[in-house]
């Protein structure tokens, strides 16, 4: 049973890493200018960093 918990934790870790990295990349790719563009960059950056933090926490939980 312990292997199932570790496998689910690893899957969540990989998913959080992929979503976090994709959000950060999408934040740099925005073509909007002005306040709306900055808002979009901040939102994508927040979700990206949050995803990477969840990835680190899941990696710590696996150990």
C-alpha cells in the first residue's frame, strides 16, 4: 500500500511541476501591453510559483 501512496505523490509532484513551469513560460509569452498585460504576467507568475512550491512540498512528502 505504501507504494501506491508514493506513486500518487510522485504523480502530483510531476503534475505541479509541469503546470508551474508552463504558467511561468506563459507569463513571458503574453502579447498584451499596459496594465492588462502586467496583470496577466503577475497572475501567471503567481500560479507558476505556487505550482513549483507544491512540487517541492510533494517531493519532500515522498522522502
